[in-house]
C-alpha cells in the first residue's frame, strides 16, 4: 500500500513539473505499463496507438487533469500521466586518467644521459657507468671506483704506480697514462682489463674516464 501511494505522489510531481513548464519543454519519460495513446487528453478520445511497458517517450505537455502529450516512435498523442515515470539519465562515464609521462635529458662530462618514467613519480636518474681500479691482477686487492667523466691528472699516495687491473662497466671508457698530466705512454680501454701490459702495470700516474 505504501508503494502504491509513493507511485501516485511521484506521478503527480512529474505531471506538475510538465504542466508548469509550457509546451516548449520536453522531458524524457518511460511508460510504467502498457497504456493507450489517444487523440485527446481523456478516455473520450479515440485510441491511435499503445505504449508498451518500458517504452521511452518525450513528454511535451501535461494538462491539469493528469493527461500528457507524448512523442515516440509511433503516432504522437495523449496518455494518462499515471502511467509515466521520468527517465533516469545514464550516468556520465568517469574518464580514465591518463598517466603522466616524464622524461629528462642530462648532459655531463660523461656524455648525455636519458631518463623516462610513467606516472606521478619523478624521472629516474640515469645510471652512470663506473670504472674501478685494482692494485692486484684479476681485480683483486685494494680498489677504488669513479663514475664515467671523472679524471685525475696526478695520482698521489698509495695509488701512484700501484694499478694492475681495471674493471670498465659497459658504456664507459678510460685512458691511463704513465706520467702525471696524461703524459708519457698512454692506453685507452673500453672493456675490462684483468692484467695490464708491462708498460703500464704498476706504472700509472694519471687517468681520464669518459
């Protein structure tokens, strides 16, 4: 009983909106059940069509007696507003957010670097290859590493004339020289060297990496 009263209230509100909006106003509606379409706003007028339950119509006018003029795929005409309910508009689809695309280019002494990321996270810093020096053959003993682009024109202390093998990471190149300031005999390597030649073994005083 409560549902029937609620349906009557909704229908009455629907008709009130249209009866006060004027004939220029069109409202999307749906037939609650099968209902006859007539040539005028009462059962005294001729039947010209029938709406089926769930049929969509446009309501352009409603009279104070509760009859509404509808437009649909068949002949337009009048139906009792008690058989109409306002159509629920389709929900607006939520757009899928596009991921942020970040990229960066860095240029340093070791050459250009490129970084790339998708999302809100900042670009990941480019990985700079390294060169490592060892005082023993086959990358043994004491060691130190530098990033590509580093240089030392005069090794001092323990490491002067103490390098016997060099590990070169892919993408890096190293030039080693017997004398300070890149003088004397020099050799350039773009890959790892487990044992330096006799002219450089334990006889390096300067280096430059790229």
